[in-house]
């Protein structure tokens, strides 16, 4: 009764599709058997169990998304940047980067690196002072070039010596000279 009902319900087209599906399934099973996929099933099962397969799927999705998002120009710039970075790394390696690292290790071992790091803020402040000094010298040189030539003689010297700003400037320069002589004399 069941068999007769099943025969009546199935058309020739359905039987053909069913036999095609069974044939394709057997062919797939044969290919799996020949390719040695049976040996890979334990590894796949382990990847599923520890989550590695899911991570691989996410990585493939990330790669696909990045591939879709990047234009040819972006890929070109990225590869150029990577190439330049590798070239720079190669040049640094060939140019003695190992020696620089050894030198830095020596400075670290001797404590010099820490002394340099401690002195750097003071050095930066001093550099600001030096930069201000150089700007002042440059401004004075520009003003001196723009000023009319001095009249010369004892009267011009007397007028210069009577100017309070000239006296203050001369006092400052004499103080700088005395300090330099004292500092340089102590270092010799």
C-alpha cells in the first residue's frame, strides 16, 4: 500500500532528479575517498572544536572585505609604502644598525644614556637661549647695516658714551666677557 502510494505520487521527472542526485552523491563520495579527504577530517574536526576554523572564516571575510574596499590606487600606494619600508629596513641593516644598537647598549650599561636623558631638557632650554641670542645678533646686524655710517672722532665717541642705553649695553657685554673668561679659565 505504501509502495503503491509512493509510485503514484512520483513522476518520471522526480525519479530522474532523485537518481541524478544519488549518482552525484556517489560520485562526490568517490572523489572524497580518492583525494584522501578522510585523513583531513580529524584535523578539520579539531579546528572546529578549538575554534580555529571559525577564526579562519573570519580572517577570510576580513580579507574579502579589505579586497572589496581597496581601490587599485590604494593597493598600489600600500605596496609602494611596504616596499619602501622594507628597503629602508634593509639599508639600516646594511648601514650598521647593529653597531648603533651595540653603541646604545654600551651607553645604557655605563649609565651615560640616563645622564643624556636627564640633561636633554636643560639642553633644550639652552638651545632656546642660543636661538634667542642668534636672533638678537641677526637683528642687530640688520639694524647696523640699515643705520647711517658713524661720524667718527672724539665727539661721536663722547655722544655714544653719554647715551644710557649704550652704557647699559657696554656693561652687559663686559659682564658676558668676564663670565666667559672665568668659565673658560676654570675649564683649562
